[in-house]
C-alpha cells in the first residue's frame, strides 16, 4: 500500500505548560499536558515557526591539544509565532484571550509541546497516553502587536531556548514495553532487539541492560552480542512506559 500525503494544517496541536508543570519533560503525562494552555486555535499558520536543528560543533582547544576532537555545543531550537486577538478581551473562556493572557508579560518559563497527526483533523482533542509528542523548553521573550495591512490583529511572541528538548517522545502510559528479536545465539553472534510501546517501535529514551554481561552484552541501541554459554535476561525500559520489557537470551557454544 502506497503512503498517503497528509497536510499538517488541522493536524497539529500546540500546548504551553509552565516550567513547574512537568515532572519529567522527556515523558510528560496527559494530565500535565492538558492542565496547560491549548494554543492551537490562537496561532496563525503563516507565522508559526517551531523547529530543532543539529547542535553546534565547539572547537575550543589549547595549543597543547594534539587531537582534532570537537565537543557538542548547545542544542539548536527556536520558536516564534503570532496569535489572534479576541474582539472581547474580557471573555476568559476564549482560547484567544487565554493565549494572550499567557504571554502578555514577557519572561514566561515553560514548555511548548507539539502533537502531529495524533488526533482528528481540525477538532480540539486533549492529549492522551501513548501519543507521540515533541517537547521544547522556552522562555518567552519580546511580545508585540502585529497590525500589518488588512490581516487580523495578532500578538507576536518570540521565544528563547532553555536547553531542554525531547523530540518525538511519547505521552506517559501504563502500557508495558514489549521486546522482540532473536533469543538464541552462539558465542560471538550479534543480533538486534527492538522495543515496542503501544504496538509501535520506540528508540529514543530506551535503556537496555543485561542481567549477565559475561553471557550477553547489550548496546544502548539494543544490539546483543553472545559471550560465554549461558542464559541472560535483556531488559528494555522507557520513560513513558508503565512497565519494563524483557527477553531471555540463550547463548550456546562458539560460533563460526
């Protein structure tokens, strides 16, 4: 079956959650997200800019450094957008007024959380456990009215990155991790295990461990290598999962 193209318009949700509102930005709960402010209705598409890029390379060496190694600099992500203003600024139930009141005063610390293609198109929908999201920590910076031409009056907000980002993680769920892959190896054999959550492959924020590294080692990406003959339990945990997942690996004699 061929892939189908789905436009982003109507399929994106954006929340703002104050900095103290998330216990762990890498896997927030649905309740934490839904307690924030849903900015989706208020944000104007033509000004919406929220993106991440690869980190800078820092080459900060002394004259005695003989290597050419570089270190990772700051994570690069940025955001800015304009939000529609309401004709009735006293209507506190209006999503436009709520968005305006959230950012009318600069230096607000918190998280912008985005969800793409995880809810009915064009319909308001709360965050739910197991959905894919991206989380960016920001501080709101300059704000000002945008009254250009014949466009609607809007409030423009710029954001400063604050060093925490979790791209394409999941909303915390009670569901367990499920591990799949080959469980029978010979010494020296290598196999790759996969972790699944809610029936979908997960890679980010997965931690792999072995109960016996002499029998079987496991890499941060789930690659297992057989060691001495025996049995070892490989465990995968994910910040958003309710339970760990395991698989038993049996290692036989020397491989060829």
